[in-house]
C-alpha cells in the first residue's frame, strides 16, 4: 500500500509548503488540525471508499470511520488570500482539508479531480449551512414511545358498551 508523506498536513513554522494531496495516489495518511484533540492534531487516513480519523481527546484514543458517500461533497472555501478544498461533512468536526492554493487554475483542476474521484458534487461553501440536528427536537416523542413500551399499559374500562346499559351493578343486555 503506497502512502504519501505525513508532512503534508500541518506544516512546521516557517514552512512555505501548502497542503496539497494527490488524489491519484490514494490511500493518503496525513495530520490535520483539530482543536478538540490532544495536541491539536488528528491523523487522517483517506481511502477511495472511506475516511478514518484517529485522535485522542482527554487521553482517550478513538478512531472514527466514515464512508465517503456520507460526505456532502467537495467544497471550495476562501481562506485569507488563498482557497481551500475540503471534503465537506454535515458535522463540521468531520470535514477534511484536501488542498490549499492561491492559483485558481490549480484549485479548479483539483476540485474537478477530487469530485470525480469520490463521485460527490462540487459545492461552494459560502452557500452551505450545516443542517440542524434533529435528535434534540424528537427527544420528547421518543421518550413518550419508550415509556409506553416499558410500562404496563392497560386499556381503560369503558363506562358503557354499545347495545348495553350500565345498571350500577354491572352491564345488562337490553
């Protein structure tokens, strides 16, 4: 299995190299910036069908496997005087940087290549807003259904039945 050098992620201070991954030599392993992870770094393994994110949070190591088809697309993001291509996910913490460049022709070619490789749409991130999480809205209805499943539910006893009258001592037929 061929891998690119891991130095293509976070560049050391004073380095003039920008993030530029080669889409034709997958799988790729690199380090990326992560504010929640210990040390501010996460290891990204980018394959044609999946992405594996490895990071440690408060000393607990974890690996997150995400299918490429679960990403929304390859998005173009403006960063200072350059442009950045990212593999855009609905959850912003799972978004993966792919390429940073100030050359518009290079970015356009890379955008087409990454999009065709993953069979994902090309997106402009200026128009994209993350979808709201539904889990918080549906909590009440889920809890009501869960309580019904767990508790002993009994049908209410009707006061009168059709075709019968209530005499106070029980039901009598008419």
